[in-house]
C-alpha cells in the first residue's frame, strides 16, 4: 500500500516502481548497469508446471527463470491444451520470447474450455501478440479475466482487443494498464463498449487517453449499462475530461467503482464529482487521490457525502486539503450513514485537523478504516486520535505512519489500546517512536485481545526495544498474528530476544525483519527458534547481511518437521559457498513453501537444479522459488545492502533509516564511498520524510564525491 501511494505521488510507471526509483534515474541506471533478463533452461518450465498442478490443480505461475522460452512454445501450448484442470494462469515471459509464445498460446486458447483467468502482464506482448490473443478470444467462451498490463500495446493493440470485445467475447474483467494507448486506443475501446454488455470491470490506468479519450469513454458509458468498475487513473484527464466522465456516471445504473486518481483535477472539477455523488445511486467506491482538489474541492465532495447513503469508500490522499479540508471531511464522517473507508494520506493535516477528525470518530458508527499516513499530526495529533479510540467501537484499521508522533505520541496510543475492543490493524511506522515508544506499546499488548496486525517499521528501534517487544510476545494474552519491524536496527541481539519469544508464542504467524542487520548470529537464533515454533508461516529477512553461515542455519530449518513456511532471503551476502547446504535442504525440504534468494551472490545454476529436483520429485511443499537478480552477469552489482556496510555501524544505519521519521528538509552525508552502489537498498524513497516533496534524488545511486547533499 505504501509503495502504491508513493507511485501515485511521484507519477511513476510500474516498471520504475519495481526498481524503486524515479523515471529519469531509472533510465540512467539501466544505461550504466544493463541487467539482462534471466533466461530459463529449455524445458525447465514443465517441471515447475507439473508439480504445481499436482499440488494445486488449478493455479499456475510461470515467470522469471520458470517461464517458457520461444523454443518451449509448441510444447507448452500442447501441454496447456491437454490439462483440463488449470483455471488460472499467470505468465511473464522475456521480451524476445513473447511474440512466438503468444502465437502458440492463442492457438491453444481458441479450443481451451477450462482456463478462466489469464495474466500476461509485463511480457512485451505488443500489437502482434495482442492480435493473436484477440483472435482466440472471439472463439473462447470460458476465459473471464484477462490482464495485459504493461505490454506496449499502443493504439493498434487496443484496436485488436476492442475487436474481440465487439465480436462477443465473454470477458468480464479486462486490465489494460500502462499500455500507451492514447486517445486513439481509448476511442477503439469506447466503440467496443457500445456493443459489449458482458464486460464488468475495465482498468486503463496510465494510458494517456487525455481529454479526447475521456469524452469518447463518457459517450460509451451512456450506452453501456453493464460496467461495474472503471479505473482511469494517471491519464491526464484534467478537469474537463473528469467532468465529461462523472456527468456520464450520474445516471449510470450499475457502476460501483470509479478511479480518477492522479489526473490533475482542480477544485472546480470537484463540483461535478459532488453532483454525481448526489445523483448516482450505485457508486460505492471513488478514488480522486493525487489531484489538486485542495480545501475547496474537498469541501464540495464532503458536502455531497453528508446524509447520502451509497458511497462506502473514498480516497482523497495527496490533495493538499490541509486542516480546512479535514474539518469538512470530519463533518461528513459525523453525518454519512455509509462511509466505511477514508484515505486522507499526504494532505498536510496538523493537530488542529486531527482534533476535528477525532471528534467525528467519537460519534461515527460506520467507519472501519481511516488512513492518515504522512501528514503532520505530531504527538499532539496522536493524542487526539488516541482519545477518540478509547470510545470508538467500530474502527478496525488505523494508519498514522509517517507523522513524527515520537515516543510521546506512542504513549498516548498505548493508553488507548487496552480500552479499544474493535481495532484489528494499527500502523505506526516511520514515526520515530524509538525504544521508549515501543516499550509503551509492548506493555499494553497483552491487555488487548483484538489487535492482530502491528506495523512499527522504520522507527529507530534497537535491540533494547526488541527486548521489550519480545517480553510482551512471551506473555500470555497477546493476540498479534503479524508484526512488521522492517527498517529498524535490532541487530543480532534484537533477533535473539525475538527468537526466545517465538519459542513460547503460538499466536504469531508472520514477522518482517527486513533491513535489521541481524547477520549470521541473528539468522541462527531465528532458525533454531522456528524449528520448534509451529505457528510462524512467513519470515522476511531481506537485506540483513546474512552470509553463508546464516544461510546454512536456515537450510537446516528447511529439513525439520515443522509446518510450511515462506522465507525471504533476498538482498543478503550469501555466496557460492552456501550452495551445497541450500541444495541439500531443497532436496529434502519439508518446510519452505516460498523461497526468495534473489539479489545475493550465488551460482544460480546449482540452486536452480536443486529446486527443479525438488519440484520433480515433489519433496515437500515448495510452490514458488525466486532467484531474480543472482545471474553471474550482475552478481558484482547485486542490489543488496552490502555496499552500505562500508559506511557505518548498525547504529548509524539505524539512524539513516530513521531519517523518514524526522522533520528534516536537508540531509548531509559525509564520507560515503563511491562503491556505495546502490544506496536505495538502505536509504530509498520509502525512508525519506514525506515533507521532502520535491526531492533531488538523482545522486542516490551514482558514484559521486564523498560529500552528498539530499535536498
């Protein structure tokens, strides 16, 4: 969720989001360090596919080194045509292989009567591949869901899929995000919507359809009475385009979800949105995030919500509504009989606005989720919200991350936790609560039997804070099932405290220790504890400086008799010396269900062979296995946190991660080695304070002089 919000905030496309960097920097990075796609060995897909079908029988994912190559295409199509059990297929093939694979896949689809869902997102399908798929869709009556996002379809590709829709395709859900279709592509899709009454969900985010395309789609909505979901975020609609669309929605009888985020809609456009909310009786969810509504636009929408009984979810994040807008939303919260979810992240709300929202919470009996992430609440704002929690009996999810509430704010929240009997999920990440704050939270956890998910990541928590938390988990009464501690500075000692707690705790199911520098000793403590703990199902140890010794301890865990486990060991310092123990554990695996070893420094061929043997012989529960980023061509530039080790100790790294919890506008880093490529692994966009709104971040991953300034 945080990654999605950041993506919308900076207007990044999906391929840039995956790399975790802005578009301009992404292109520079690719020019400096070309990373070739990892190709699969011919026929290796079949081992994975047959094993997956044996276990699940209905769902198959083939991507990365598991994906079929162009040489495998005929055999893959034959196999897919013969297996009548497979209903959901997710396929992501390399650029050069996509055209041939799509041709064979299309021939198979024409006669397939079992497949219901197909995703070929990020597979470079292109217009030619889309033409083949569209031809097959005209003959296929069972496929209901198709995802062709990020495939460079353009207007020609849109024309082909539109032809299939017009010819009577039975598709109910179509995802066309990030395909650069433009206004011409939108025109083709709109023409198809005039005739097609089967399609229920249409997503066209990031296609630059513009005002002209919006007008075409609006005309189509007036004729189409079957569509239930329309996603048009990041399309440059502006106020005029948004006006055309919402006017068409006013009398639409079936549309339930409308997405207009990141479209440059001004406050004047909010007037038309408000009119639609007033007249439409079917709309349940509205996304107008990352626009330019400001306080005035928020006021107009909020006034339409008061006393109206249909809208349940609204996303107003990133609109700079400030305290004035928060006051209007608070009024809507008091009087709306239907609101379930409100997102007010990135709106510059201060304690003044928080006080009005808190007052509304005391009287609201319908709201289930409230997001106030990345505002300016401070400890005073946290106090207002916490006091409201003591009497509110309906709110289930509260997100107040990135608000610099500090230890004082955490104390206020802690006072509310024992008294609240409704809150299931609490997000306090990036707030600088430190060890004192986590001690306050930990002290009251055993007194609450409702809270299930706690996020206290990126808060500068050290081993001392980890000890407080471990003591709380060790006591009877804690109901937590998932805890997120990413981006802190627990170290090996903190991991040791948590490991002791895991030996006794039978409630916790997932723990995220991403970027805590626990090292080999920490991995050893956790592996030994998990050999006796039967409840943990997910363990994230991404970016923890784990070397071969730590990998060996984790490998021993895989051969124990405990229940299934998902393990993430990406971005560590694991080298080829760990291959024998990892290979042996995969052959005798009885534990690990999903294993990620990407962005290490491994010989992927040996590991891949061991994984294939585990699939082939059906040893253990292994379903998904990722080696993305360990190709020999890139092992010297692996995106692990290893280069950051040249900088400082764990304490300094913890401080660097705590930057996101401060109110600093400028950060000066001295003495950074040019070898510190890439810094994003330890100091990426998610660690930067939301107040740094127009950051110059080009310098993060490029060799620079020892002194860097991030402003």
